[in-house]
């Protein structure tokens, strides 16, 4: 079973690298916005997982960590997206 899971992980890493390396730079901002939406869904799932346990410490800790990491991902993603969109503005609009 472990070999199967490692194979899936390696395949996912390879496929993800190949897909991302072939994306033109003009599409990175829309893709980042999409990944932010997915991370938002992850936050909702992590909150549900953390809140549904009946006082099991491990579940609460892992759920809280998942919420924190997904929140960091969303905030960082929106900051990067905002910076990338700023690159497409005219010079007169950037100074405002």
C-alpha cells in the first residue's frame, strides 16, 4: 500500500511540474485566483473537521493546523495576485 501511495505522490509531482511549466505567464493570475478559491474550500473543510470531533485532541490540533496553513495560502495568494495584476496597470494608475 505504501508503494502505491508513493507512486501516486511522485506521479502527481511530475504531472504538476509539467503542467505548470507549460502555462504561459498571462494565465498565472487566473490560475492563482482559482487556487485561492480551492484553498477557501479547504478552510471550510478544515473547520468542519476540527469542530466535528468529540474532544479528540489530535483531530482538533490537525484541524486547527489545516485552517492556519490554508489561511496563509489564501492570504499569500491574494497578495501575489494583487501584485501581478498591478504589473498590468498603466504607469499613471500605479502611483495612485
